[in-house]
C-alpha cells in the first residue's frame, strides 16, 4: 500500500474562528481577475466584460474604466501607483491609480498577454548604500521641466485634444532619482516573454520555444526545446536574478524527432536573469535617459503634426481665395499668370479686367482681412508650439543623448549591456542637426510671415484705391519685398516643405561648400543636412535612436537563458480548458532562530516555491495539489547550479475540490475548496484553508530521472492528506469561484461567491481580538 500521511494542525478547543470576515458585499457582475495593491488598501477587479473597478478596503469605489478591449492579465507596480493591464491584442496599458487615466500604452507582444509580474530590486545587500542604488538625473539642473505634448489650438479644457495632459505619475516611472530599479515581465500565449524597465522601456524579449534547454533531470548532453509554448505564469525573484516560468508546451529532444519523445504538458522553467542584478545601475541610467528621450520624441512628433495641420489650414484659406484669379484669367482669355498680373500692378500698369474683378469683387477688403487673419493666427500658433514644445524638447533630447554618449565611453561598464559608442555618436550628430533644423524652421517661418504681412498690406492698399477712385491703375510701388513674395511665395510654400519628409531642398554649390567646412570644423560628418527638411531630419533621428536602443535590447535578450527545466504533469494537446490554478513565490531563507534576514547576500538566500493544482487523472491521481520547493539556482558556484529540490502532493478530501490557491507570506499556502457534489437545491459550502509549508513532509526529487519522465510521479507513494477538521479552516456558507486575491502586505484575502458577492477576510487577525468581535 502507498504510504499515506495526514496533515493536522492542532488547535485548542473553543478557539475563535480563523480569518475574521470583514465584510460581505454584493457585486453587479462576475469577476474574472483581482489583485490587491501592494502599498495601499486598494483592490483592483476585472469583470467578465473587461471593465476595471478599483475599491478601497471599506469597499468605496474610486473609479472604473473600460479599455474597450479584452483584458487577459493585470498587476500592480511595486510602489502601487500604476496598474498594468495585459490586453488580448498584445498591448499593455498602464493606468494611474489616482484617477484611472491611461498613462501609457506599450505594444510588446503580438498576441494576448496572459501573465504580468512587476518586481523591483527591493533587497539590500549588506554594506550597500542607498546612494549606490540611485542615479542622479542632471537634466533638471540645466533645464526647466520637460515640455508636454501640445493640445490642438482652440480646444477648451473639456475638449478632446491630441492627447490628455500627461500626469506626473508617468514621469515618476522613470524620472525619480530615488526610485528603485524595477522590471515589468510579461508573457503571452505564444511563449514570448518581454522585459520592460519601469514598465515603459523595453530591454529584452525571449521566446521560450526557441531556447536551448538542458535539464538537470536528464543527461547533460541532451538538449531540449519546448515547442508550441504558451505561458501560464511568470514570476521574477526579489533580487531580479531568476525568473520562474510555468508554460504549456511540447518538450522534445532536439536530436530525436519521433513522436514517442514528445512530452505534452505543463512545464516549469528556471531562467537566469542575473544580468538585471549585475548591471542594474547601468541599466537604470540608460533606461532613465532613453525613456525620457522617447517621451520627448513624442512631444516633437506631436508638435510637428500640429504645426503642419495648422499651417495647412491657413494656406488652404489663402489658396482658396487667390486661386480664383487664375480662373478669371482663363475666363477673360488672357495669356498670363497670377504672378504676371500682380507684377504689372506693382509697376504701375493698368489692371486687367480679370485682376480688377478679382481685387474688387472676388477678394475684396473683407476677404483679404480674413485671409490675413488666418495666416497671422496660424503663425502665432506655430510660434507657440515651436517655442514652448518643439524647441525645448529637441534641446533636452540633445542633452540626454549627450549623457548617454558619456556613458557609452565607459566601455568597461556599459559595453556589456549593449550601449554602443559608435551608434550613440551617430545619434548625437543627428540630434545636433535636428536642433539646427529647428532654428532654420524658426527663421524661415518668421521671414514667410513677414513677407505675407507685407504682401497683404500692399494688396489692401491697392483694393482701397480701386474702390475709392474710378480708375483701373494704381501708383507704382518700388517694393522689393513684394517682388520676392510674388516670385518665391505666391506659388510655393517653404514652411510646408520643411514639414514634409519626402521633400528635398535645393542648395547652391557655394553654400554647400561653406557648410561642409563648418561641419567638418565642428567635428561632424553630415554635410548634406541643408538638403533635408525638418521632418526628414526628425525621421532620421528616430531611425538612429531605434538602432542605438535596439543594441541593448538585443544584448540583454541574448543574456537571458534557461537554467533548468522541470516537467510538472502531462496534458493532451487537444485539451481545452481554463488554465489550472498556479502560484509562484520566492521566500527568504530563515536563519537559525527562525527569522528571515533583512538583507539578501545572493540568490542562495531565496527559495522558490511553486504551487499548482494537479488535473484529475495525472499520475493516476485525483483531487491533488502539488507543491515544489527549491526550484532556484545557486549563484555562488562557478556555474549556476540548481539547489536541492523537494516536493509534496496534497490530497484534498473527496467531498471538496480546489477552486483556487495562492502562496502567502511566511511559507504559507491559502486554498479555496468548494463542495464537489452540489445541486441547485443545495448549492453547497466552501472552505478557505491556510497551510504551513513547514508542517509538510517534503521529499527530495531525484536529479537522475530522464527528462522523458515526470519526476513528480515519485510522490504518488507519499501523499499527504489534508484534514479539514483541524487547523486554520474557515467555512464559507456559499460556493466560491475564482479568483482568490491575497495581500501578503495587508494580511487580507478576497474571495468571490457564485452568487456575486465579494467576501473580504483578515488572515492575520489576532485570535483574542477575533473572539471579542464575535
């Protein structure tokens, strides 16, 4: 017979009911996801129709939002100020906790983001100073606050502009000098995992289906791949050195392609992400500068878009009015152009019938003033956008790129994360040329506006003379500015040309020669920048930035590799059901007095726990829960070795089934159990159980088992039966559904009943206090 143990946690007779019920509140909808804020008494819930609702601990609703897309995952930032939502289309939405406003939309995946985990470097090493963990951003010493994305002119505060005013919270994601380094991990259903610093700057991406896997459970020479991988859960360790990934997939040995060697099931991978810890200061500095640069790039892009639209609208008004002169010339059978007619008028010739009709009837004094006002208003708006948004943004971009250039020259530290000095130098030159183009645009705009104003004044004077006197002739005017306008601006638009990407500006040979001398003298190599427009220069800067930032992304991605693999249980590829409940946590090792250290010297001081529900029929078992302890690597050795691995199977009583589970603080596990045999007349009850892992009989797993076999099958002979008659067990008089939301920092658990109620329990309530309340 199989060895069987019974798990009992003795309690005294008459002890108060554990897990004090704080409140039981009705809900108008079914909840599919819920997460407690790590720093505040806030609970975020996602409904079945993908609405996000935020409640306080007292159940006061703060806000609710509807992104309009299916939400597939959520998590909080480590400081609790931002909530991240994984979306079915592969994007990640970051919302402000204060008001629910969208702060950023990041598109890192191509398919549904099914798991999110946001972790910060929260563990101090002994002797480590706070100052060594932070990076001072010097930009604020020399520049005022960075410009924001401009609104479309003419819109009120309640109107919808190009974009809502960015909140200060999003700047804190990357710009806070005292903020700890943090990483947002996201996994999708195609097996891709993305890493983003501060949640906004992508720093790496891997596909676990393409990783070469050498399992400690198999011959060291055997190499495996996990094909058709689909992420279930990702969890990064507190020291950022290890990532545990639970994924579905087909495990195959690369040199053997026969079907007998394919293991379809749920597998656990241990990824080495020690690059995040080893180079956290360098990554922090680069991400802080790069993410700020990307924000300013969006400011510049929006500024040029607004300027282009505003100027196009004004010029359309001008063309619409003055184009009628060409039609009148044709109607009167004249062989001339609009430019010829105005030049004749300027030099004192008699006005042709077409020009006279145009000035007196078609255009008129009122029409000219409307066109003049449109051009003047547009010019003022462009100057505001240019002076308050575009130019400051480009100046700060140049400074921040200069900071990156200085970092790139520190080769011993920054080359290892892919900060390439040559690429950054190229970006530096493009940023300098963009600043030159902004200054050039400013001067061209000022000249064009002055020319327009001078031309309109002259035309207005002519109209008044023609209307006040019965004549078809006006006194000649010796205005060179009007001649210049008629030759170069009447049928051309240099402002529009500078805002177009594809336009090429013709520059005379002598000017190019002089520019080449100055450029070379300044230490640059780009001598053709005068032939490019402002928009084209901006586009080139973007391409260079993309190339420069792709290098760290590629470098970090290549340094994340698989350290170990543990097959959990088999699943048929055709099985289509909800993901089984799983939970991952890293606990600190306790010292000889049973206390966890406040300092973490290395990854050796963290122990990984994995808890999962075993599908009925796996290993010929039913109603079981698996717990694995020690699925971590030892960083102190020359090569990363996997620590001693132990595991246990828990057997749930037949009358109950596990609805959900969660690892809790201090090596505890919370189980939600629902009566298995319930009917509509008797819906049944549920139980919430807290187990201490220290009370469980963990057994070591052999490291010599072939990877084609599931090592956990060894535990069949040593099941631990859970006795619900003893220990911390709370009876809930309703059937309970997923999810289970547990807050280790607050000692709270929220469960959801099938009758659409939310029940919040205090997990760490003092027993005496509980007794008094009851």
